[in-house]
């Protein structure tokens, strides 16, 4: 279950639309079990179909999260023109089994979904927007 | 050794302790896919096995994050 503030969901769609047609990406942080913060990060691939976070930005964001006494909960990225489903490449490159993987889709109906990915298998988890 | 790992205080008895040892200790299954900072400085991945950690060091590690179609 991913509990997330509606303001954060709104911000994810805003970033995805602003960065389209390129994929947008970043981290989500939670406090007391609710995602309250999104940290947009640079997609160093600058691609319509691929993303990679910049390791230096990752560490900076991680420290911001810690300084706010929050916890890194998820990594997100957008699919500007495809559904909110993890691609085989998304699954292959999901190395951290403790995070949620959130996908924001701008394809036809805008949607956001969250997945847990472990040992090459993706399982959708429920999202509760609060 | 008293360390700070990903912001949390940890007490580790192993000494000497390399970055590779620490990643094993923290059950990192894909060490080739993590970036490590030792006291705020990136550690080159090929040197994980020979970079030794000292008492009071701060170590942060994060997985590569990416994906695509």
C-alpha cells in the first residue's frame, strides 16, 4: 500500500507534463507512513523512453530526506506515451527491493500506479491518495 | 567500530572492514549496482574491496535507479 498526499500526486503530473515528451523522474519520501514530499531529479538520459537518476543528485536528495526526518519510500518516473506499467527494462533495472516503483502515465487517460519489484517480478500495490 | 550508515548509527565489530565487506554485511545483493559515498566522497566501484572503513566514518550507499522501454 502506498499512501500519498494528493498534492504530491498533482505535482507528479505537473512535472511529467512539463518534462514531456521526455521521461521525468525523482524520489518520493514519507513521514508517518504517508508520502509527503517529491524530489524531482534530473533524467540524465534526457530520453523519451528511458531514465537514469544522477548519482550525485540521488545522494543530495537522500540527505534532504534525512534532514527532514523522512524516509525514502519510492522512485518514480513518467511514461509520456505509454501506460503506467513497468517495462521489462524497468523491471530488470529495479535493484532495490525495499522501494516502491511509481509510474505516472500521460497516455490517453492520465494514471499513476505503484509496484513492488523483486527478483524480476513486478506486483502492483494499492495507492491511497489522502 | 561506530559508523553512520545511510544516516543511521551502526556498531560493527569487523575490523578491518572494506566497502565490499560492509555491503555484504548490509545484505546488498547487487553491489555492482550501488554508488557509495565515504564521508561525502564517491568511492570508485573497482576499489570497493580495498577501501577500508575507519571508526566514525560515514558511509552512504544508493542503488542505481533507471529504466526504459
